[in-house]
C-alpha cells in the first residue's frame, strides 16, 4: 500500500479545512493575538473547535480587506469579529467600510460589528492587566531576566516607566509571551477587548 506523499497530505488537509466551514471567524493581526485569544478561550473553558470558531492571523492589518472578502457576505458569509492595535484601527475601519459593513464607522460602530481595538496594543493591555511584578516573574521563569536588565540600561530605555520597559521588551518576543501573559492573568482582570471579541462569537445559549 502506497503511503501518501507530503503534497498529498497537505492538499487533503487544506480541503478538509475548506470543507469544514466555520460558524464564526475572529480576524487578528498576527500570531501573538491568535495565541492570546486561544489561551483565553481555554481558560474560559471554551472549546473553539467544537463551537466552530476559528481565530485567523491575517499577517498584518493591511490584509484585512482580503479576509473580510473571503469570510464576509461576499464570501463564506460567516459571523465575523476582529481585534487590532490602536495604530491599525484605521486600516480595520477602512476595510470594514469597503467590504460593505457601513460608512463613517466610529469605534462604537466597529464594536457593534464585533471588532475591538487594543490600546496601545495587545502587549500593553496584557502588561497593564497582569501587573509589573507578575510580568517580571514570567520573564524570570523564561530565563530572560538578565536580558531584560540589559535592555533597561539602554540609553533610550532608561527614562521609560518600569511598565513601559516591560511592554517594549515584549515587542520582539510577543509571539512567545502572549499566551504566557494570558495564562497568568487574574480572570477578573482580562483586558476588555480580548473578552469582548470572544464573547461576540460565542454560541447562543
């Protein structure tokens, strides 16, 4: 019996994903956002696969229009939600408007559509919610406290507040730290955009 080759396996898996059309899709900018939401869903005892909810990292806010066309009314027409940083709010807003979700959208309008904005970004939200002591403990547990101390000594970083130093330290490590930060959060202190976007795609009842 001939075993399937790598290309055949990939093609089969791709067809399976397409065939299993999701009930809802959450569009996020990158992998760190995706991991953060998946970790939060686990902590909220939600099985996104069973619910038919897919969190899709679109590879940057500039791609939002393509994914809205793919999953929106002109494509698979599934329930949509999204999460972005404040710097990319305009990209998401314009994408929604071009895809036919409204015009002159305000942030409140975007939230009614299920699209939420992190201020300043996901990492800042998580550092603020977790607290500096908790974040430092996570950095230490990852064996990077020495790297952080060196980072703090950089001339451009010395004048920053301690919380901002922690936040900026995450920038090049966010894909790894996002799920760790969410995993350490007090569930009563989860940043509003993260909880709200998952609630938007929750199954009724």
